[in-house]
C-alpha cells in the first residue's frame, strides 16, 4: 500500500491518489498554488483566500470520489477555475451589488518583486515590465487569462493546461499565442 | 521544476524573445512574491457560505425573490383592501336582511292586531243584534215577522 508521502510526491505529476491519503496534507501542500492562481486571476487577496477555502472544501467533500484520472493539482485547479467562473458570473448578475471592488490596480500589483540582489535600476526596470504585463493581462479574455496564468505563473505544460481547462492543446496554444502577442505589443508600445 | 519542463520553458522563451522572456520571468517572480506575502499575512477569512446561502445568493433566485417581494408589496395591500370591501358589503347585506326581517315581523304583528280588532267588531255587532232583538216590543212581533217574510220574497 502506498504511503501518504509517496502518494503526495507523485501527485504533482502522476495520476495517483488513494482514498486513505490524508486530505489535510494535500490541502497544506497545494493551498499556496491554488491561492496564487486565484490571486493572479482576480487580483483580490480576500476573494482569492475565500475561493481557495471554498475550493479545498469542495475538494474535501469529493475527495472520496477522486479517481486519480489527473494529478491532484490539475483537479484542484479545475475546481478553482469553476469557482472563479461562478464568482464572475454572480458578480455580473448580482442583484445587490454590495461587494466593493477589492482588486488592486495593475500598478499596485507590479510593486511586488522578490528582494533579490539586483541593483535599484534593475528593480525599476523589472517593476515597469511587470506593470506592462499586468496591463496586457487586463485586456485578455477570461479564458486567455486563465491559460496565460497557468502557463506563465504556474509553469504548467500545455497538455496539463488543456486537461485543466478542458480545451484541446491546439486551442490552448492559440490562446497563449494571442496572450503573448498582447504582452509583446504592450512592451513594444511603451518602450 | 523537472529537466524536461525546464527545457520546454527555455525553448519557448527563446521563441518569445529576450525582452518578453525577461518580462514574463519578472511577472512570475512578482506574482509569487505577492502571493507568498499575502499567504503569510493574517486576515479575517470569511467562512465558506453554506449551500443554502449560496442558493439564495444565486442571481436567478435573487431576481425571483425581488419579483416576489414586489408582487407581495403590491398584492397584499390590494388583497387586504378587497377583503375589507367584501366585509363591508357583507355587513351591509346582513343589515339590510335584518331590516327586512324586522319590517316583516312588524307587518305580521300589525296584521294580527287588525285581525283581533276585526273579531272584536264582529262580537260587538252580534251583541248589538241580540240587544236589538230583545228590545223589540211584543206588539211589533207580527210586523217583524211580516218584514222578514217580505224580505225573503
């Protein structure tokens, strides 16, 4: 019988999961990635946190039914994407629009950089580039943005992305190509 | 990240061009840094909403509830007003019926009184007739019998 550790080690890549695996351990391991994806997609830390909790709760409820056809991360991200879609849909049709827009501006989001050893000039340049990428991301469709984030933030393979979003690999590549073209145009236009 | 994935990424980045590659790398690093900071930041997390609340908060249900509320806001006062009107009409009808019954009873009483009075008149007349009959002098008896005989003819 596979141990929890071996299952978790293989979960990122392979379709292996056992019902006896401790879900708390799964949640602990994958929570940062799910949160990061939602934060990048929504640019709202509070909503990202709430949806992350909902995603893990939903996953926990369905954990017994998880057959391991895909990796746990793919499965969790698929749940997160659906929750995100529901979130946008409910925001669009919300009768009582009480929730204020908490999402931070692209300029504010661009302020985050890892404290590396690069010079202040390099930091400024990097910040400007990040701001321009955020500006390009803002103009993407919901699907293009999701594919872009999975590829360039989560560094997922095309095949994995296709499986996660339920599109063909060709469609994923087309979305990515358009997204990168927009980033390129943004970088070229503001130079 | 494993070697295969790294090679694929590198290959793709070469296709993207140096500047775009660098920008995407910085973007990734920025999002990771932001996410790590937000994850470690303590914040009040809203409890996941119950399925009932989620159902209630669904747009279709919200709009339906709003429509029902509007319908109730208009419908209830109208229904109450109509009910009030019906009650007033029913009360008026009942009063009218009572008045008619009273009038009928009164008429019946009057009729009975009249009948009683009529009976008394008959008795009085009979009594008078008897008195008259008794006061007829004996000497007039033949004339009286004659009158009655001629009357019969």
